[in-house]
C-alpha cells in the first residue's frame, strides 16, 4: 500500500510553484532540469522502499517462503513448494562375514533394500524440503542464499528436484 505522501510528481510540482509567466520557455526548461536530480533520487527512494516492504513482508512461514521462491524463480506456473521433511528408519548394511541380520542383496537375490541419505534418516536432521520441478532452470546458489536470508535461524532444509 503506497501512501499518497510518497507520490510526488516533481515535474508538475515545479510548474505549480513557478509564477505563471515563467512556466514556458527557457526558464521553465531550466526549472525542469533543476528538478530532475530530485526526481531521480525520489525514484531510487521509492524502489528501495518497495524492496524493504517486500523484504519485511516475508518471514519464516512456509506460505511466505513459497511465495518468495515462486516470485523469484517460477513466476508463471508457481510450481515450487515446501513440505515437511520425511524421516525413515536407518538401514545398516553388513557383509556376509559379519553374520548380522541385514545384508545387501544383489539384483537377482530377492527383496530390495532401500538406502536413504543421512538427512532422511534423521542423523543430520532436516526441518523442511524445498521441491523444485525438474524442467525449471534456476540458480541453486541464489536459491540457497534467499532461503538462508528468509528462513528461521536454526532450521535446516534440503532442495530436491521432482
């Protein structure tokens, strides 16, 4: 919401403050030239103000993080989403010589054993996962920097393509 106090038309204001007989010609052009640096500074101020309003509007909530990521990387389809991390029981692998309960099977030997990463088994916990579509071209380091800037301190995350 822009307040009217920040909406200043500097070109119109300088014309209204000049006497009527000086508004045209060289003096009017000189007045417009003198106001142009103020107008440029006002435009920079307005851009910075809008940037800060956007920055402060986003916090560590999931809906705001999704909005921020989709605004930056997927404006048209908005397919990036965030979900809670999924934890699996850790699977320990043993060799035949150790005579333990579980061992890796070869392709034709029977049931499959799924292996999970440390984050998925809770050994290095992840609090949430960011799902990015496969066809989306994005800069991973920029996404990490944005997530680090906006997420709640102490929360860990993982970026996964789906």
